[in-house]
C-alpha cells in the first residue's frame, strides 16, 4: 500500500510479527488472570496481552516510560484500547510478569479484562473543556479508587463499562455504557453586556443557539443579547463563539447518573442507558455522593445478577421498580420520558415487574 500524507497509516505495518503471521487464524483466547489475555492460533502460536489501567490524560514523559517497557519486553509494540487501557503484546510467556512489575512501578495496575470494570472512558472536564459542568479526571480517579477491587479481579457477573461525560454534549460513550455519569448545567449563560460588544459578534452568537433561545436585547440602548431560560438547553454553543456568556455555575452545575447501556449484540440487541439519578452536586475532590451511589449499584448488581448478565439485562429481568427499591434511589417525575418522539420508550403495558 503506497504511503500518503492523508489519513492514518496502514495498521498492518504496526502489528507484531506473531499477529501478522497468524492474522485470521486465531482459534480461541483465555483470561489467564485479571489483566492478562492469552490468544492461541490454529498454528499453535501464542500471544499474551497485558492490560493495565491508564489516567488517559497523560504527558509525553509518561508515554516514553510506556515505550521503554514495550521496547524491553514487546519488541516495541503496545496499543491503547477504545477505553484508554494500555495493552502490551508479547509472544513470550516469560515476559508477562516482567511487564506487570514494570507497569506497577509506574502506578499502573493490571486488570480490566474478563468480568471486571474496565478503564473508565471520559472527556476533558475542567482541565480543557470550556463547557464542562463537572470534572472528568478527578471524578474518574475518585470512582476508581473505590472500584479498584473490581478492576484487578474478575468477580463480577459480566464486564462493566463506565463512562463520564462532563456535559450533555457527551464526548464520552455515556449513551451505551453500563454506568454513566453526565455533567449537567441547570442555569442559563450569564450575559456580560459590557464584554459582549467588545468580544462577540451578535448575529453569530444568536445563530449559534440550536433552540433559538438567544435574542437581541430589547433595550435599543444596550448592544447585547438576552437568553430565554425556557428554551435554553445548556449546550454552551453560545459560549463557544462568545466568551462573554459563561455557562459554568458552582451551585447549578452537577452530575446525573445513567445505567443499563451496552454496545454488545450478545443475548440482547444494543441498549441505551437510562437516567436513574437526575442531579448530584459537584463535591470535589472526592465526589462522595456520586461515588457512593455508583458503588452501591455495582455491589447490588454483583450480588443479584446472573453469570454473563450485563447490567441493563439484569435490570430488565428484575424490573425497574425492583431496581429502584434495591438501590434505594428515589423515583421522581424527572424519570418519566416526556420527549416528543419518545413513544417507543413509554411503558404502555399494565404488566409490572416488582
């Protein structure tokens, strides 16, 4: 395949030799232990994958440390999964323990394979994102500190995927994860009339709003805009083009919790996650309220789900009524889907599962 400067390089150039030689010939794989996979080819060749956790937002020095491990044990080969797990790939079984030990020195535990909680995929949060309603890295750290035992073991009924999106624009995979945390704004942008004229182009700002919530200020002497709160959906599009309309608010911002999503086609088709907690406050650095709810859901799921049953499948089997009762999460009118085109999501039957 010819080289070009357009698009990504050909992935086949980056495969380890053992994978190139056995491409399409893999017979089966085993979960050797938490964080270690063994793939066996029809030819008898074996490839070992060591998966370790990652903080996701990393430095160049951190990447170089990972490359040093890969150079020492894996002929330079490593990869990042779609959920930012780090995987070291080797065809030498004797290298496995060495990789685990070297990664542990960097503070990276082996785990996330089999029936466990994988690395949490998350967005930028307060570090980079201008529309964030919550942090991502700090929240994920707080969650995984409590869920650590479920990352380094395989004692859950099935694997659990967690995602964090710092606002409703949802850069993370929160719509299809077993557990999801979404940052939510509850107050419209604050308009600084003095700065709008200096920093913003008013027609562009008005057009940036997808719901038409931004209008010219009715006072002809004020060259600015106003925001209709009943139409605002807190997307921060206006703040993107007009820095004089900040959306962040310490009291109004927080998180919502969703459960029950999945991408897999196994047993049931892919499922969208559903909201179970409309709002919890931001309480950095440990986000105690959020972490407590998530841990309780995981522990109840671990104790009552069947083997290989994903969280959404477990909830469908026992019924949402029983899920709310077991988790002691209050059911409110905010849980009722009133979206105009949500007819298919309404429960129209009189048959309930208690």
